[in-house]
C-alpha cells in the first residue's frame, strides 16, 4: 500500500495548513534575496523577448560592450564583465562560431586581439537594442524617474 493512500484527512489538512503558512525566516530582510528575485523576474521577461535570437542577458551585455567599443581587447572586456581570461576566451569562441564577433590583431599590442562585431553581429544588435530598450521601459514603468535613478545608484554601490 502506498504512503499517500494511508494519509488521514486530518493529517492532510495539517500538511496543507503548514504549506499555506510558509515561513520565510530571514528572506524578507535579505537584500540578496530581493536582488535575486528581481533579477529572475527581469531576466525571464528578457529571455521571452529575445528568445528567437538565442541570446542571454549576459551575452547581450558582452555584445553591447563590443558594439560600443570596437577594437576592445579581451583583457579589458574581462575586467568590464568581471570574468577571468578563460571565460572570456570561451565566450568569444562561441561568438566567433556564430559569426557574430571577430578577433583581429590589435594595432597597439601584438599579443592581444581587437574584438569587433561582424556584419551579422551588427545586424543582431540593431534588432536587439530596440527590444531591450522597450524591455527596460516596461520594467522601469513601475518606478518614478527618481526611483529609477536611485535604484541604479544603489545597485552600482553594491556592485563596487
């Protein structure tokens, strides 16, 4: 006989009552918990918006940095995204495989590469940037302009 078939109605009621009164402990007061919940909500919406492009929020950020800083070297990119060299190399390898980024010899340092978006990478960004701007407008609409500026400033302080 299975365990579920021996559960009494009274015991089931007690179980359901406990589930309805889920205790959160420290979570409501933890900044990290709220950051994670907000990040999850924002990233889930972002992923729905860009799903057809096969890009994650982090990948978009990296492509945007390269888009805005043509010739950026991998070392500076790594510092900007707080990633080690091997992570950056693997990421750029994936972008190269997708024909989104090229590594050109740096005109300033023979030991490094200048990163540039390919025409396909530029086209992808021209499709994504308006979608991301609209996504930002949507999530920011729940806050006043002052609250938006304050949130950005507070998050920047936490990040440093």
